[in-house]
C-alpha cells in the first residue's frame, strides 16, 4: 500500500479555498456524490436498494463511485491527499476516521445530529465509541459487526461437541477431536491480510486485556513487550499442532468460508458478514451454521467483543453539505432501511428502533453476545493508525508463512511500528 501521511492530507486540506454559501446552497433535491466499499459480496445491490429509498423520499440523487473493499483503503487516502474527496464516503470507525479528522478533511455533523435527534436513534455505546473525534461528531454508524468463531454444525456435532468451548483448554480439546476425525479444525483466508487480525486481537485481548491492547494500538506499548510475545506464542502453538488448514495466505475469507461449508474445515474466525455470504449461498442460520465466542483464556481479564463499525462521513469540502447531511440522517434513522441493510449484510444495526425480530437466530445471538460483553474493541486495522496497521497486517502475513520465525518478525515489527507512529 502507498504510504499516505497525515501531513500530506492536512496540507491538501489547508489548500481548499473557502466555499462559503455556494456549497451550502443546495436544498431538497440536487445531487450528492458518494464513494463506498459496498461492492461484490459486500452488498452493492443491497446498498443501491436503500439509496433508491432515500432518493424517492427526498428527491436527492446520488452519483456513485464504488471502489473494491481492499482498494478503497488506499484510494480514499489518495483522494483526501489530492483534495478530490466525494461529498460522502463510507469509512470504518476508529483510528482510520481519527486519521482523517486530524488532517482536517472531514465536516463535523454536530448540528445535524442534534437537529435530527440522533441521540434517540443510535445506541449510546456505539455512538460514544464510534462517532466522536476530538470532541465533535463526524460519523454516522451505518451498521456494525461482531467477530466470532463461525462453524459447520454437522461437522462439530460429528466431532462430539455438545456445547461450545468456554475455555482455552476446551477449545484445544475440540481441535484435537476434529483433527482425529481428519478435518482441519480452523480455516483462515488471509490472502488480503485483514482476516488474520482477529486471531491477534482476541489472543491479546483474552490474555493482556483491553487496556493493554489499547496502549499498544496507541503506541504507548511496544510489540517487543512480553504480552505481545505471549499472544503470538499461543497463535504459533495452534500452527505447530496443525490446527489450521494449509495455505491460509493463498485463500481469501470466502475461500475459508467455503471450506467450512464443505466440511473440509470446521470453523473460521470471522465477522458476522459471513452470515450474509452463507445465507446467500442457501445455508440456513442455526441449522447449517452457528458461532461461539472466542474462548476465555486468563482469569480476571474483561470479556471483550471485537468488530468493526461501518460509517458514513462527509468531506470538509463537500459541494452539497445539506444533501449529504440529509443522506446520513436518513440512512441511519429509517428503521426499514436499517433492517433491510442489516439482513443483506449480515450486520447489526446501531438504530435502537430496529426490532430484534428482524434478525435471524444467529444474528440475534450475536447481538446478545455484544450486549453482554464487558468491552467492545475495534478490530486491529481500525484500532491503530493506518501506517501502523500496514506494519501489523504485514506482520501477520509473514508470521502465517513462517510461524517459526515469530521472534524475529516481532522484533522487526517493533521497530517498524515505532517508525510508523512517528510519521
């Protein structure tokens, strides 16, 4: 990925001329430009269906420029640095939004938030964690996800699982039982790097805890610390025992999901969007597949849930601020839009007015799991600044290729991360 520094984005933003009343002149009607990553299996048809409802209700049209999920991560930073952002774009809450907010490239939405009564629409825990940056609102949460251990019910039943493993020892015993049956216990599709992050996230969160992990993500702790080494050692142990299906870095997340569907592997650690993928392939939630929480490892460590929040933000130099604000408010406030989108995406809605009965049985269970968690943590590449996330994601790929080199890989990562934090 091309490195885009916060300084480059900031300098381009400072060069923006004052647009004044010209950009605010748009009333009902007009056009809003948008770019998003809801493409392919991530839901372009479903997104367009919800956008059509907005246009019908408001008369405002959207000029769309979708970008593939992986390419978007670089594309939007290049566009920010080049002062060519659309009015609205989708983005992941957390460190990625913070990075662009600090560059001055986003438009605050506090006035719209109050005028539209979004405090009464959006669940407070999601609002508190995902929408506030430097004291202002910048993001409307479109949906959120939870990462759990999704599995083939028939395969695990055949291996003798009568209840989900609650502890690490239980989990290891299940993996041994599956291996004895000739089934790869775990599928991982890390071709695009990010699916590997959930393993690092949960192993660190379940051992060192959310507070330490937050310090690591902020650069206040080091990848050379014993806490990180311990988590990586546990991950290495799973590879050494042969619990992962081979060639993880050659597969993407859908390949891993397909292995679980076929019974070539038993489970995969993935976000709830996998349910949308599986449902689209004809699998029945609660009958063909289910999930369990990542097991407890150490006593006294708060139980954290991991996942991303997908949001919508407005560029600082948007040409149609009013239309953009109408779009953000509509997409989160309309309970019908939120329910339809959540169903299509395999997502959970941040709108408190969406009836839980709108979710299938697995997603209802996911919502309850998040509600019961003691903490909610953004997944790795959304919890640390983008330049540092690049370092960590590359670390995961190198580690999966050669777990035996974990010590040397961590030492290099500690140095690279320190340099990235200083960018």
